């Protein structure tokens, strides 16, 4: 047998097959690494990063739940798709029996059954694609399934189905996803099965030997798929009943009269009809096998759907509701009012009547002197430009818009503005922008700059409490002991620490530019980061970070080096808690030990709260929101802590059950950080928008929209063609009117005006409190409807009409300079309102805004001055007879003190007086003064330019008097 050539051939064929097998396996591994290698590296590095923060269990929980969902839906969807086709193949074997093709003409193509050529690969491909798509989508919804499994009761029930709100927040979203998945799979199966079965019957009929048995088999297959689809539609119809609570109607959101009395019963009827159709189709698939029954079932369902869900509800709405809309809809509108107010927590607002007086008395001014001393005159945008000019020092430093906060300075609580000096390596000189500098040397920002909100130097610049590098403080109450900022708003690149020094530098990292061209260098002493480790981890990091050979071959990287990734604090917290909504403006805080921390407000939200009206938050729609979490990030170590501030929020309670290690109670927050928490702008603005409509709690009032409010729309600060914009909430350190304890509070304020064109009078204002036991409380001060109070837009118009100020603004806005207008603020004082708007002068070629004028107004008067004190004394001349507040002396300010004698106009340097009647000389002098003013302004000498402008004003006044004959 060994000489048999056939046997020899068989032996020879074995080895190539084995070689081909190994080639296939190797090729498959290479393809797998190519397709999924980066994902495996991402998983590995992400796990290391979570573990470095102490949240490894958080990552692996998300990974396990997402992976389990992927596996379950991949298998179940594939089986749901594939098994029916296996059964269909048994019912209609023609699907896989390949015919012999003989073509004598083109018309013969009609008689050929092409399905056997594509059926097997087609159903495999279809099943795999649908399964993969749904497995991927469902794995990304891990948080919804986690909430479903760990949902906490809300303690509030909806008024229609009497289900706890948690059903709508946690259970219904998952059931809707499952229903959508089930319905889509059933629809795909029905379409494919019906198409394949119909095609087989058509081909056999064309071939002339179509049998009754084939028709019955095709009918059975279509009936089975139709029954599956009818069952899916029945489940969807059942859930649609609850989704009516989120329907947006013309008047309100939620179930209306027509929904409750027509559409909801119609859905119940449709549900019953679909279940009957399901049973009929099942019977037809196994017993009856009549094609007409499929048509009758589909037609019956369609007729019931059309009549029960379209015709009858519209008829009820048109003929029953419309003629008696208020009476019919009032109970349902009340449900919407109550649930919307609860969803946005405006039901907690305390409403207080407030009847503002036309003006303030000197006694009221003195009684509210702490508030006066903390009125903000610096606009954040203007102060950012000033900080950049006087405190960035080097081009690679960057200041974001300053944050507003409160600190104890020289023993007194003061409102301040501060900004972190962050490193932006993108602004390094071109020759210095290399991998070593960007990732090993220039690793961190340095320190903060802080100024009080209303104090200025004689040049119109801010009074700096913290400044320079190393950080200098002019008060013993504040110090910065750890000024390095490794984690911040502008830290977008990863860096390596604990590296070898470069060249002759004593330490590896640039710290700050020191005097005498001898820069300061330092070494990271914290614990943040992922150890670079050996060759395997370095290779993984190089691929993950895109550093390539720079990391692998660098002599400055050691096994003890660490890499800091996700240094941008916003992306850092989102990576840890992607299920929370984070405010876009973190703010920096200095604790009592002098360390820097970032605080970021985080929100739980949902669009599934029953009977609540939804609102837009950027690109996100929500009808429920809570500021449940404050995220704190250490600027040096990068440690992240999530503190729960709304423990009764059912969403955050559920996430606490899911991630017990991720959240800590509010009581764990250190007191020195707790003193700086604030009511977030995003929540205040959102609640204000809801309150504009839903302060009306009576359905009739809401129906008529007779008391609709709006947020004032005023001109924005700055120059150019900016359109008027709605006011944003602004922080004020003030004594709230009507409170038992007359103490300063940090509150977020927003005025309200009536809705409608040209209705700019103020009708009330909101104050959201931030301090101590009052944190989270919101007060609404509403004005009587029988009085008219000037709103911000009207006050701004009065400021624009001030002759002296408008003239100065016109002259300032000449070539070489421009005027920047600060935010107009309405500050409640005692039983009245005080309006303040600052003006800054800025040279075009030197963006260094300097305070030049302040407008102060009450309801009946307006005054302007070079300083706030000057303007206030003009407005209240009685104040000048009293000793001025010694703020400047107490806090070391260089701001000019309040004048001690009443003066309708400030003392000005007098120009040379011409002889009587010498108008030509006056005109020539005015021209010269104006030329001097433009020259000084272009040179950035704004103080001298202001003096020339004052002299010009007096000269022009004298000229006008001479020309007028008096």
C-alpha cells in the first residue's frame, strides 16, 4: 500500500493543509490585533488611571456591566434573528435548494429562484450586523440599566397612574429601550420573512407548478412573523400609555383632557386588538394557514389605530375641549404646574413682597455700608484683560475669566475676583515647542492672582491681594503654600514627572520665572499619575498617548517616572462620572493651608419626569434637574472627591448605591472648602427660566398668560455690533432685605421684568443663597403691580442719555482708544434699588482696561464720577457731610477717598482762562487740548489723557458761554 500513488498523494497533501491552518490562525490574530489592539490598550491604560485615583472599582463596574450587556444582546439578538430563518428553511426548503440554470432568453430570468444563492450568507450577515449594532448600542446604555437595577424610590407619585416617579426615571427608559429593540427585530424579521416567502411563492407560480402546499407554507411563515411583530407592537402600545405623561401639548406638557378621555382608552383598545391579532396569527400559522386572515388582522389593527388614536381624540379635542378649553384642561394643567415646579425645585422658593422706594436715605446707605463696600466694579472680561497684561508675565501663562468668590481679608469678609495662572505650552516660542519642553519641562502653572471687586489704584488698575511669582499676599488672612497647578482648566496635555533634570538645571521641571533671568526649577512631590514602569507599560503608554519613540528612547524617563493624564479638570471629572452634567465654569479655591482646589458643580438630570415641561440646557433637553454634587479637584495632586449636597435626590441616591466609593456626604467636606461653595449659575438661570411661567400656580392665570415674566434684555458690554442679550445671574455679597440677621451673604441675583415688547420695568428679583445653613434657599422678591420700577434696560438708557457721560464716551471713543462698558448691576439695598455701571478706557494697541467712570442711579436720580465714592456722593450729597467709610485706610487701598464736602462737580485742573470775548483763542486752545488727549490716549497714558479731557470740557463750556453772550 505504501507504493500506491493515491496513498502517496494523500500523505503529501496533509502538510500543506497544516501550514495553511497556521497561516489562517496567524492572519486572524494579526487582524484581531489590528482591529481590537487599540481598544485593549485603552482598557489597560484606563484601568490604570482609575486605579491611580482610587476608583478602580468604578471602572470595572462600568466595564463589567457594559461587557455583560454587549454579550447578552449580541447572543440574544443573533439568536432571535437567526433561529426564525432556520425554521423558515425547514418550512420552505426552496430557499436553499439551488436550481439548475438554463437560459434561452432574458424572460427565463423570471422563472429562476435566486434566493438559494444569497439566502445562507444573507441571513448570517443580517443576523450578525443587527446583533453587533444592538450589542454596541446597549452596552453604551450601561448607566440606564444600572439605575434600573439600583433605582431608589422618589416618594412622589404621578397623578394619573399613581406610580412612583422612580418608575419613570429608572424603569420606563429601560423598558422603552427593550421595546424599541424588540419591535425593530420583529419588524426586520417580518419584512425579510414576508419577502422571502412571497418571492418563493411568486417564482413557483411563474414556473407554472405552484402548489397549494407551498402557498400554505408561505402563509404559515408570514403569519408566524406577523404574530411576533404584533406581540412587539402590543408591548410598545402598553408603554405608550405612560409616555403620554411626557407629551408636549399646545398649552402644557402631560396628559390632556383628550388624552385622558380618548387617547388613553384608545391605547387600551389597541392593546387588546393587537393581542387578539397575535392569537389569530399564531392560530393561522399552525392551523388555519389562510392568507386573507393576515390581511384582515393587519387591516383591523390599522382601522382601530386610526379611529382610536387619531379620529376620536381629534374629534374630542375639537368639539369638546376647544369650546370649553379652560374648564376641561384646568385639572391637567394643575398637574403640569405642580410637577414642573417640583421637578425644578422652584416649589421650594420663598416668595416675599417687596415695595421699592424711589430712593435711599443716607441712614439706609450707612446701615448697608458692608454691601456698599463690596459692590463689584470690575467686569470679569475687563479684569481678565488686565490680569493678562500685568500678571501673565510670560507668554506661556494664561488666565481664564476670573471667578467671583468671598474671602476674609484683614479680618473682614470681602468679595473678590481671582484667576489661576495656568501654563499653556501652545504659546511657547516656536523654537521651544518640542516634545521635551511640552511634556517634561513646562509641566504646570503657578499661583493665582486675586483682587477685590471694587478697589483701584490711582491709575485705574485693580488692587491686587495676591500677585506675582512667587505669590505675594498683602493680607495675613491669605497665603498660597502650594502654588503649582498641575491640573486645571487649560492643562490639556499629558506630562511626565519625576524625570531626570535637563542639562545644568538642578530640577527637571520649570517652576516660575525668577528675577535676574535665573528661572526657578522644581520637582513634583505629589502622588498623582501612572508609573511609567518597564518596557511593556511604556510601549502601551507610547501607543495610547501618541508619544511613540519619544517616550521609549528618552534618557530623561526612568521606571520611577509618572505620567499625568486627563489633567483638564472638566474632562477628568467627566471621565469618572459621565452620567452627571457638569457646569462649564469651574472655580478655584484657596483653603486655609494655602493649597489650591477646583470646585465644579455637577447635576443629575432627566427628561423622563412625569408631567414636567422640558427646557434646553445647551444641546441637552431636561425636565428635571438637581445640583446634587460638588466635585472638588486638588490642583496639585489631581485627587477628585464628589460630595453629595442633595441626598434626597432619587437619582443621586441610586448612583450612590451603584458606586458607594465614588460619593461622600456633604458633612465630609472640609469647612474651609464648604465656605466657598456657591449656588451655581447654571441652576439659577435654569430655574429662573422655569419660574418666568410657573410662578403662576393658578391654571386660569397660566392659561391666559396674564402674568408672564421675562429676564431683562440689555446691551452687552464692550463695543461693536453686539446684539442685546438676556442678563445672566450675578454674584453679590450683600445684606438681604428683611432677614433677621443683618449679615453679609453671598447670593446670586437676577432681576425680572414683565413679558412683552417695550415692557422693561422691573417686577421682581431672585436671590439664591450660598452660605451655611441657608445654602440652596432661593428668595423671590416680587413688586406690587400698581407701581412702576425702572428695569435694567431703562436705567441703561438713562445712563446713555446723561449729557456729560455721553460726551466723554464720544471723546474717549476716538482713534487710539475705546470705551468698555461693564455689566449693569441692580443691587437691592434696604427697601430700594441701587444701579451701578462701570466704564473702562482701553488703548487699542494696549488691551489694558482702566476704570475711568462709574454711573450710579436710583429710581429718580443718576450721577457719574471718576470713582464709585465720587458718584455716590454726587447722588447722595448728604453723605459728604459725614466721615467717609475708611475702607481705603483699613485695607491699604490707593483708591481716592470719599470727598468730605458736597460738590456738584469734582474739582478739576483749571485751563488757562482767556480774555473775555476771545473766542478764537478758546477754540484754538480746545483744539490743542483735544490733540493732546488723542496723543496721550494712543500712548496708553490714560490718567493724563483724562485730565486733558476734563480741561477740554471746561474750555468748551466757556466757549459756549462766550458765544451765547453770557
